[in-house]
């Protein structure tokens, strides 16, 4: 059974940083692309960042480009999201997700992700 567990969320002031982690189990982690999504109150879930199975390719939503960095450590079956220069608009529940197909391209759409974590709250105060 695949399990994804996020951690690292919390309350931070505008301009601050947080590092989210997503620990995966139950699957050969290194064969699958992964991504981060977020959902703010009253809004739909949106794409944040994605990384290929090898870690060689990444992409970001325009709103976080240059501020967030996605990475993965396949030896530890863990994905990360380093978030810098946070602003109140980044406040949301952040979810990690894993693709349903092996060695697939980066995906920006939630329906192409098969498994999801429970989410971790990120709150940025002004």
C-alpha cells in the first residue's frame, strides 16, 4: 500500500521560509514522477511544482517560480519543497502526490497523480 506523509508546514511571517518533506513508502519511489499541489480556503486545488522520476526535470507554477525549489532523494524515498520569500497568498494546505505510471513526463494536472498525502498546513502572516 502506497503511503505519502507530508511534514514541515507551519506558521511563518511574510518573507520567511519553510521546507516541506514528503516521505513515500509502499512503492519503488524512484520510478515515479511526483508533485506538490496546494489548496487555499474556498479555492480549487492548484499545481505548485513537479519533478521527474530521476529528478533531472522540474517545473513550477508561475506564482512560485524563482521562490520555490522542488527536489527528491530517491535513496530516502523523500521529496522536498523549499519555499522562500513566502507571502500571504501562499497560505494553503500543501499536498504531495505520486504519478500513476512509471517513467512518465512531468504532469501539471491532478488527475494524473494516483496517490496523495494527507496535506500539511502552511500559513503565512503579513
